[in-house]
């Protein structure tokens, strides 16, 4: 009023104030206030981003040390003589006690190692005219350490035990799945896809598999957002 124009900024903003009826003065103060607001907003956003980055880094460090401690405890349990998740080689009696498709009576099970597995020891077991796949932890200590620190075995067992039937994609039938959190030992008894008629993928099948994988991961979109989520 009476030719006076006042611009009072919020806390943290430079205060702009002018008196008189000059249009140029009012314009300058409007611009100054607008610039101050933008700078303040950018500063708050940078501080919030730095805080989020710091929280994510701290969470990652804590998670790493927690998994490392867990792995060292598992190694200690193994050295103390805790039993493995399955005998090597597996026996017919062991399979019959855990797999509905295996009868206890009959010829002994025959286990043959399958070469090429780096993240797990894989074998084909023939029992009663049927063929099954058995997967265990790898023999190599470095590979086992990486798998344990990244929870590969725990996740794989959980997938087959709880998620495979709900995944919406064709998975090997799981006869038995077990993970021992104390020792890191695990065992999976799965359908032998070769015996079921599956063969190496051609181009058409590979494309269909890629689509199926997209559908599988799409079902869990957003389920793991949190302090460790990455863009």
C-alpha cells in the first residue's frame, strides 16, 4: 500500500525488501526471491540425496559384514562335524524317505557326476528306472564362499520350495529341497529335464524362454524396493 512493496522470504531464504512504486525495483525483487527459492529447493534436494546415498552405503556395509559373519559361523559348524544335507552318493533309502516318486524297495541308486557346474555340484541319479538331478554346494571353497555371501543357495532352495509353482513358468519339478542355515549345506532333488524330453534350445525356444523370464521377473516388480534398491 502507498507505493510500498514488501517481499518477506521464508526461513533460510534471503529477504528481499523494496520501497517505492518503481516497477523495475519490484521486478528485481521478484526475480531475486524466485532465484533464492530455486536455490533453496536444489540445496534441500541435494542434501536429501546425499542422506539417502549415505543410508544405502551404510546398509550395504552392514549387510556385507552380517553375511560374512554368517559364512564364517557356517564354516565353523562344518569343521565341528555338522552333518551334510545329503549323503554322497545318495542312497535309495535316503531318496525314498524324501521323494514321493521313489520307492524304498528295488535296486540301489546310481549317481553320476555332471561336469561343468561351477556354482554347485550337480549329479544325475538313476533309481528304479527313473532319473533325477541332485544339486549340492560346490567342492571348491572360493565358489562356495561367493555363493554363501550372496545367498545363492538359500534363495535357490526357497524358490523351488515356495515359489516355483506360483511363478507362472515351466520349472523342473522339485522332489525335495533343503537348506541348513547353520552350515550353509543344501540339497535339491529335481526332475531330470533331459529324461523328460527337453533338448538344447533353438532360436525360437530361446526367444520364448526370454519372454518367460521377463514374465517371471515382472511378477516381483517393486517387491524388493527398499534401502538397498538400486536404480
